[in-house]
C-alpha cells in the first residue's frame, strides 16, 4: 500500500486501507523494539512516523463525515494552567480570552458544528469516544498519547495533530490551529455542511 501511495495513486479500496492500518498498529510495538535496539531511533521519532502513515492512509481513503459526527479530542494541557474556567467537564466554560488555544479550537467546533471534548487522560478519552460515537476523530496530543490512542479507537479513522511543548510536557502546550482546521475540512462532508448552514 505504501509503495502504491508513493506512486501517486489517489484511490485504494477501503478494505485494503483498513488491513494496512491494522498491520501498522500490530507491527508498531515490534518496530519500536527493533528501532531502539539496532538503529538507535528514538521512540518518539517512530511514533511520529506511524502517525504520519496513518494520517496519510486516512486522507487517501477520502472519508466524508457529517460535521456533527467529527470529534475534536484534545488534552487539558492545552488550557492555560492558571485559568479558573475549567473545560474538562464542559468546553463551553471557555471564555475565549486568547490566553490559550482552547478558544480557537472551540471557534472551529462552533463554526463547523463538530463535537469538541477536552480530556485529562487516556481512560477518559476512551470513555468520551464511546459516548460521542464519532465517525472520525481529530486528535491533538504528544507522540506517545497519539500513537496509543489511535490504536485504541481503531477502526474509527483518526487524523493525529501533534501538540507543541514550549514549556515541557503536559504544561501549557500549544497546537497549530491551521492544521486542525485543515483536518476538519479534509473530513467534512461539504454538501451536508452547506445544506445545514
């Protein structure tokens, strides 16, 4: 599948893509071990490669999803850690003051009509995904959490967007809002979106 994709083929049957996805997830633990033992590649570099591969396969499959069935899933570390308006129970507590990027993500969710959830960890994320029943997910996290989370929710298609950590892990992280918007626009069923505007 990767060889075919590298030749510029725009369509591969969804069943083949699903099989390719499953093999990526199954072989990933082995890849981590081999990469570290024999090549000296860091785990996060391998996780990044896996996330890029899965993103590519999702885009190739050209999923088109009603906006209300798209879930924006983000970690609570994107919120400014001194903010008193906690958004993990309700994202609409956000005052969109601009001190962090939760407000920008909430704006995207409102604009397109997507679901938006902020979670404190992997267990809560899995529970919220089950409750939301999305047809596609745009997940923001670090390499480790993205790689494990994408595997946990398979076969739901996920586009992973890496966060940026200028203050170290799990504290006042940031994300490229434009990448999130681009991911929404890749997944969204534009005909359905325009009809309901």
